[in-house]
C-alpha cells in the first residue's frame, strides 16, 4: 500500500507538471517577449506583496488579497523564464528565496498594522496578534529548514504547509475577510500546521542525512 506522504508528493508533482506545461512556460514566453528578466519578475512580485501589505494595513483587505495572489502568480514565472532564457543562476535562486520570505513577512506586518488600527475588541486584537506572530515564526522556520537542509546537501520540500499553501490560504482569507473571525482562523491554521510541518521537515532531513552517513 502506498504511503500517504508518497501519494501526496506524487500528486503535487503531477500538478506541478501541469502548471509548468500549460501555465508557466506560456507565461514565461510572454514575459520574454516583453523583455523582462527573471530577477525583474522576482522584484515585481515582491512589489506586489508590499502593495498588498499597504492595502491590508489601510483596511482594504479584499483588494490586498487580490494583489497578494497576483504576486503569488508572478512568482511562478521567474524560474520558468530563467530556464527558458538560459539565465538560471545561483544568485537568481538566492534573490528569489530572499524576496519570497520578505514578501510574506511584509503581508504579516500589514495585517499587524491593520488589527492595531481596526475597531475591534482588545481580546480579538490580542488573539489576532498572537496567531499572526506564531504563523510568521513557524512559516519562516519551515522555509529556513529547507535552506539549511540544502546547505547540508539534502534537498526536500516535504511538509503539509509549504509556501504555496500559505499563499493560497492568506490570499483566500483576505478575499473572504468580511466573514467574522475567518482571517484569524486561517492564521491559527497556518501557525498550527506550519508548526507540524517544521518538525515533519526536520525529521525528514534527519532521515535523509542518516541514509547518507
């Protein structure tokens, strides 16, 4: 019987292949025709995240969600364009990783500013900020483990809550932020599942290192 983790991984790989064939590669050709570079798309995606954070901080949560998801879509194209143009470099991969983390962090800051300014009860504000900080800490921890593993020669994207899931949940939460408590519930879910993913990825890396030793 196939293990659930293997089935989930194969499902992600199949979805990734479909996205690459029918979405990323055609989009990359359009960006190439427009004269954009892979690093330019990375920085443009980051600018979208900052704009989303500013909109969220100003209380425009739904529009913040639209812009944040648009930035997430842009993030699909920088690697595809780099492969298409033969401009894939180690620095480009580093730039993409750094600005992915900064873009997510920017949105969390924007949400923090929003709840500090919003006309909500003190209890709600306190719980929201706790959920927000935990979601940020564990999300960054998951991303750090992947990078640290690669530094040790182990390459893995194992885990339930990866960046793709976070982007979809955060963007969807902003789009549906008019539903009471939904956004905070999503932050709690991101924090909890990211905490689980952190340890899941940690032990996956340990097992992979043990096999190599």
